[in-house]
C-alpha cells in the first residue's frame, strides 16, 4: 500500500503561518477535502499526522473515511512552555498541566501521544540543535505518564540526549533523530524502535538559499549513513516525509510502505 508515516495536514510546504491562519476560525473542510482527494487519487491509503492545535488533523481523520484512507493522529502535539512546538501544539508548564492535556487526548480518542522533546536542526552549522532537549528525567516521566494511560508515544527528537532518554522510557517511535551516536543507533536497532527520519526536510533545503548548501549536504550525508547502519542491523525505518514542512509538498513526497 501507499502511505506516509509523518505528515502535517495543516501545513502547506510554503508558509506555515499563512497555512495555519487559513484554519484560524475552524478547520477548513474544503482545503482538507482537496488534499485528501489528491492523496486518494495517488492511491494513498494510510496517513499518520503529527497533529496540530487547530483540530485540522482531528477533522481530517473524520473526513478521511470518505476517501478510503486510514488516518491516524495525536490530535495535537505536546510541548513544554518556552520550548519548541508552540506554533503547532499545546503546552504544559508542570506535571498537572501535562496530565490535563493527556486527559483531553483521551476524551478525543487520540491514536497516540506526540511529544516535542528537543529543538530543530540548526542548518547554519553542523551537529547543532536550535535548543537543548528536555532533561532525561522529564522525558522519561512524560512518556511513562502517557503509557500509563494506554497511549503509544511518538517523539519529535534530535540529538543523543533526547533520543536516548526516549529509548530508556520505551518510546514507540522516534521522529527525525538527527545527530545520533553509534551507541544510540545500536540501541534503536536492538529495541526495534520505529525511526522515521524525514530526510525530505533536509534534502529539500539544498538549493533553497535559506541555509548554506554545504551544511545541509553534510547533515544529509550523516543522516543517510546512520539510516543505513540501523537498517543493516535489522532496525525499523519508517517512511515519512514530513509533508507540509518547508519545501516538502503533500502527496508528491508520499512513500511506499
């Protein structure tokens, strides 16, 4: 079948602010239907969304049934206030606030929990993130709390600290996963944790003029080498392009599962 394990229905691959603003009052069914119809026309039958704070992915899950698409969503991703994720997710400041968000997801019948536990790749220089990850103890607690409520967990995670802590907690999937050490790659393969590296978000920047091409090319080569290592060890690599991210259009980047 054809599917994509990491998309964002709310985003358009061009301007995330404008794309989100298009749904500022309520999810725009016309936009959602047009995109679902396009996926359907290409034979896509499975989509896994990263969620959003405007209920677009939630609405898309309902509408997707009409298009024969199995659509999974966390409804909204969860981030810690003051850290990466505010543009698309819902934030918490303490454990009580986090638990309230989990309860909202339970009531909405979220398919899984998505946690934002690290920053982004800093494309201005190699081996650097835009901010440090959350602490290992906090990451463990967040995942453990979600597991206690019966949820599986995907994490937006880059760098060894975030990914290692998520593996310690038994996370179900790692999204992105840039700048990982040999030891962490070995652990990910040994535990058969799903890894969705979303290389399109790196490779499609080359030639955009937004960042130095040589840095993006270096980051891409490193990621490709790491994926090959995990694959050679029998690890589970998920095919997802992060559709909707900058220069990653919907449908065109869809991969065969």
